[in-house]
């Protein structure tokens, strides 16, 4: 499926969250944060408590939903091994 960049976007005016998915510099998908995604992210957050922020929990949940690889520079996320992960080393 390729590498994606996922961005969490908050619209304070309408109290809404959504995820925007990018491939390279092109937005290819906007996903509303629905009840099932929230449950999945909440379950991950509860399971990993202080090792996982809520935003990271949403990102992992969406990677699961898309059956994608999580590309990250955060070694803590890679160590969780919840989804397939590619750790990028920054010199």
C-alpha cells in the first residue's frame, strides 16, 4: 500500500477531530474519527498506558485499519510491535 503520513486535525469551532492521510505531499484521504476508531484507540491507550499518547494510539489504530506500515522516528512506537513498523534513524 505504500508509505503514508497521518495527521490529526482538530477543528475547535465544531468540536471535531479528523485524520488526514498523505502520500508524499498529496492529501489522499480524510478520515472522520468514528466510534469504532475511537474504541480501538482507547483500547490501545488503556493497554499501553503511559507508553502511548492518545494521538499515537489513534495513529496505530488507523494503521491497523488501513493494514499499513507505521513509519516513525519514535523508537517507543516501534518497540510496541502492535502494527508493522519501520523505524527511521535520524542522525
